[in-house]
């Protein structure tokens, strides 16, 4: 790196640290559970169309399986808290070809009445329909080729794995609209933007009293990091955590109980934060 770029990098790092310090000084300190452990699936028993590690290099496949095991464990805990026993509807937004949805439909078959994949990309949606047929889960899994906003059906739990930038916020808004619980592993917070589908930032009242929109977007940009910083506890990790904490505080304002987790092991993905929320209205609906 040449001298001007090093100087620019140093200035930006100082700004990011000052903004994160401003948040922590105001008591906005992310509370991440430290003892989280994923479940361990017997992947030899999982049908090939439901295995995210199939047809990819071994190392990548192992990490994909670990990511899904984390999400399955969180879904199991959500379902237990909500009392879902065969009557629940899971909607997986920005589903792609269904890496989480098919694993969840297979591993939690007795829990879900239906698993719905919402994916607007026709290529991904077509692949998902083929996977539904080949897995034998076509009566359990349904593919809806729509955007998040276009999807209007009721559901009990909404999920999204690595929904990029503001898409994670749009999924949260949809879950709030439908009074559904949620499970998200957000991605690429540096790409969040108020110009994307009328998203506003910061999201929570607490963060709005501390950061301006421009300051918040600077924190978000600093919170984007890659493989080499996966297990870092430095300012970039803190900035990413602050964005997720703002999201959780914002849904708490709507009556949600929330949790903030990190994937086990952290090395399975640089985007390893998991946020989830349940609310009494979801629980009440499941008991009817």
C-alpha cells in the first residue's frame, strides 16, 4: 500500500473507532451469547438435494454444512419456544436454490406444515423446484417466485441467510408486518442504503439519538470485513455488531424478545452473526 492510501486508511480507521466509541459511551453495547453451539447433523443420512455440501469442494462444503447446522439449531430452539409441532409455516426469504430451506424441511420435517422459498431470481427458483422434486419434499416445500415485498401470505417464522445489505432489513420489516418470528444471518452491511426500498437508518430509537444517518452508514461500511478478519475482535467486528444490535433494538420496540448469536465455529463464515426474535403474538397464534 502506498503512502497516500496508508494515510487515508489511518484516517478512516480513526473515524470508525471514534464512532464506535461514541456508541459504547452511550451504553449501546452489543450483547452476544458466548456459549452458543450448533447441532451436528448426520450428513450421510441427508438426501443429496437437501445437502448444501453436495457438489462443491470439500472445504467449502464443510463450511456450508456448518452454517446450516447453526441455523437448524436456532430454528429448533425457536420452534420449541413457540410450541410449533407440525403446524408451523417457515418462509425462507432470498432463498436462492434453497440451501437452508431444504435442510430445514428434512431435518425438521415433523415441525413444519410447509416450508416456502421466496426467491425472485427465476434461475434460482427453477433450481429450487428441481430440488423439491428430487428430494421428495415437493408436498412440503413450495417455491414462490416473488420479491420480499410482493409476498403477502401469513407465516410463523421468517428466515434469511446472507441477505445482502438492506435486504435483511426488508425481511425484518416483512416479519414485523406479518407478526412472525425471525431468524437471520445478515450479510454485507456495508451495502445498506436508505435509497433501497425506503429503508431508514438508524433503525432503532436508541441509535437515532446517538448517530446521524451519515455516521451510521460509516459504521456500516466499517463493519464489512472478509475472511482474514473472521475471528477478529477489533473495530471492524465491533462496527458489524453495532449494526446488528441496532436491528435487534428496533424489533424490541415492536414487542420482540431477541437473541444475538455467532456461528460455531466462527471460521465457517466471515458473515457469522445470527439474530433472532420471537414475540407473544406469534406464540399466541401457534396456541390457537
